[in-house]
C-alpha cells in the first residue's frame, strides 16, 4: 500500500509539472501565428493581433489576446469588421479532462462590430471563403459518425457546459447603409450571462444605448437543456426604456420550429415620442393624438404563425378588445382578426380646422383656369397588386364613431380579402336615427379592377346630419338612399365608362328653412323680412331615381312638392367626359297643398338649364320655353289680353275681384304683393 501511494504521488507531481510547463511547450507566438493563418484560410480576411498573447494552463486553461482586428475587404468605408480591445477565455482544466466544459471566464472588452453595405449592395459580413469540404457521411440512421453528436439537434454534443464569468464590456455595434446613406450606432453594450449548467436557469442581463437613450434587457430561461432538446421551458423577456416597455412571461419551445406562448405586455408613454426617437424626426401627422398606448394579451407563436388573443388595447381615450392571428407560411400572408371598439373619436388625429382668413375655405387659392384647370380620368393602368399582398378576414365593430362633428352610432364592418378580391360588408350602420347596410366589392384578381357596390340607408334625419357634416341648416326631412353600381376596367377611364347601376334618393315630410315660398307669393315683403329665421317652405317629398348605363347617370323624375310650388327636373350627368346636361322646372301653382299635393297642376313655369363641364357649369333660364308656356300666356294676357290686360293683374278697375280669380294663374293678393 505504501508503494502504491508513492506511485500515485509521483504521477500527480508529473501531471502538475506537465500542466505548469505546458505554456512553455506551446509558445504564445506559435498560437498567434496558427490562429491568424486559420482565419485567413477560412474567411479570406486578415486577422491582426497587435497586443500581447498570453497562454495559461493552471488553474485554468486559458488564452488572453489584446488588440485584435478582423479586416474588411477593399471598398468599404471602415478598415475593420471587428475590433476587440481584449479577449479573455479560460476553461476549467479538470472538468475538461472528464469531458465537461466549464467556462471559467469569457470576457470581450471594448468590442466594436461595424456592419456595412457598400453602394453596390455588397455586405462586409459575407465572406469569400473557399468551398467547404463535403461532410462525412453518417454510418447509420440519423446520427453522425461521432456518436456523441445528435443530428436531431439534441444537447449530447454540448455535454455539461457551465458558464462562469461571461461578459461583454463596453461594446459597440454600427450599421452603415451605403445605398441609403444612413448610419445607426448602438453604444455602451454591456451584457452578463449566468449558467451553472444546462439544467439550471439561464440568465442574461444587460443594457445598451441607442440614440442617447438607455435600453435595459433581460432574458431568463428556466431549463436551457429542454429548449436544446426541442422541448419547452418557462421563459421571460424584458425590454425597458424611457420610450417603450415590453415584457413576455410564459413558455418557450425549441426544436426545428421554435415557439412561445404566454402573456405579452407592451406600454408606450407616447407614440409620437417613440416615433421621433426611432426615426430621428418628428411624426408627420397633425392633431393632438397618438399619445399613450398599451397592449396586453396572450401570445401564441410557432414558426411562421403568430396569434394574439384576449387582447386589450388602449390608445389615448380609445379602448378596444380583440383577437388577431398571422400566418406567413403560405404563398401570401394570412391575417385574421376581430376588433371591438367602445368609442372611436377620429378628431384628435385630424389637423385642426383653421379659422376663416387663415388658410380656410375663404382664402383658399383660386383654382387655375383654362386647360390646366380641367381634370380628367387617368389612362394609366390601375395597379391592384396591393389586393394580392395578403389574405385578410377581419371584423370591426364600433360602439360609436366621431369624425369632426359627425356622430355615427353602433356599426359593424366585415372585410374579407382573398386572392385579390376584397368584399367589405357594412352589416350595421346607425346614423342620425337612420339605419343602413351596404357592400363594396373590389376585384383585383384579373388585370385592372372590378367594382360592385350596394348601399341602403333609411330614416336619416337630414337637418342634424347636414348641420354636423357641412354646417348646412336649411333642410329638414327624413332621408332615404338606395344605390347600386358596378363596373370593371383596366384604367380609371375604362372603369368609369363601364359603370352600370341604379338608385333613388328622397327626403320626406321636410322643409326648406329660411324662406317661405307660399308667403313670398302672397306678400314679397314679409316673406324676406317679416319672418326672419322662422320662415320655411314645407314639402312632402324631395327626390328622384336614377339609372347608370356605360357611365351615364340619367334622372327623369326629380320632384319637389310644396304649397304653391312644384319643382321638377330631368337630365343626365356624363361621367366619362365629366359633363352635365340638366333641366330644372320650378312651377308656381294655384294650390296650397304640399304634403301629398298633386304634381301636375298648372302654373307659372320658369325652366332653368344647367349644363357644361363639371369644373365650369353654366346656369341659364330657358326663356323660349318659358314664353311658350304658362308664363308666356300670363305675360300676353297682362299686356293686352284677357281680363283687362296688365291692369287686371295689378288690381286695376278694369276687372272685378271675381274676374281676377278666374284669370290670374296664382291666388295673389295684389295689395299685399306691392305693400298696399
């Protein structure tokens, strides 16, 4: 036994002596030259080690290298791809002898990595290295010749790795975009990694600085070996800065298709500040909105599929809930989702209205005249490729919507985009006591684009709607709208020229405010001055129907029925040439009936013709038709015809009151008309 102990002691002394003598047996310069040669052969780049190279074998097997640089090829703005102030690597010797890797220290000091794309689009991180030799074929099954390496990606090849002091100190990462002429720098990169073993928690903590703001980072994985073996483990990620906070807590999975599932939280104190920090310039959007934003929900990601369920979204005063999913694994990305918004007020995101005299409508630049003022449809091919960018199935519901002064009630929209065909169904619309539905189909599956639209709205209260929409307070009544239109074309002109459809617009049981036409007929003076804002002309109906054929809109039955007044109209609006040919026939009639009154009563009629291009319409009375009609007959009678000529109309002594009633086309009180 004594001899055995002596033998063991001698062996230990020899081993310790060998370890101590190892650095002298392998000179540092030899290691340096070998590393430089190997890097050159593998990358084609020059590795420069200008500092000291130290090799140690006890108590750890280590190498320390100072002032290291890996060069860029010619043509880049920077000399080096990577520079290191110092690299210190130490492996514990005794565990290494037994097949385990325990890193005593791995420290990068002052690393500087500069990624660059030159003006020709070449990246400096792409190496012109010799072709790799074919890998040795596996002897059997799915495993390599080395039985310790599992080709399925397991952890057998890593053994029992242990990380000690693993750090990056004061690192810098730069990206230079030559074609775009931009540069981004991330400074003060400090990271620390803790991993006792693959079965113990992995912790990564650190911080960096980008655009003068510090970003704190944190990653924790409960069971790293499970991820390496393609299984799942508890994990959390944290990103924290002045402008954005992000956290994820849940499970992460490894393997060929990694994924994550858990709670996601995102908080942004100000969207505007975040955008300015991220882009380097203020957000080009007027209005006061885009302040605080928050998002919470359950994230489920697996490969190309990402879903967010039970989402709660808050932007400024807007609150919403929804579910979303994206699948980017197909020929086109597929997006599905639904969003329920309590109340959506668009006004904070619109530019403020300018007062009159400061860029408003009163001082807008006059439209140019001549050929420059004429607008026309484009003959350029319609690009509908955007409709094929993705497949979408999205449902949106709103408790209310406010746009400027317009207030929309509960509404719902369902949009489906599939292979270039978009179908948007407005399944519910509450608008100023009216209810509406509609559908719009845009078909870009073939060259050009197809349009098929159908809209119906009944019960709209015109006065509050027009007041809020256009500050127009002169029309009362209940509005009903029914419109269908369809067409297809490869250009705007072809599309407009192909439009076919029909529709009807009517306002019932309303009034034109600010003028009393019946009173005007009886007494001109009080009609315009006596009643003030209380004057109005009631009507039973105002509206008509139309047809569209090859882009020509035709109307034959425009009608307004009111006491002492009927207005009829007919004509066309030619969409392809942008012209109008329309005739309006106001008629003063001998009847006080308006609500439900007849439309074919005789009376004084003064037709008005509206015609010309859209940007230069003309309005003129049709004097010839007027003279041939009842007005002309009345003038003839007044000059010298029936009932004593002009004196009869003006209340002269040549006719009695009874005769006046028989010959006058209107129940006019002459004394009231001329203020007597």
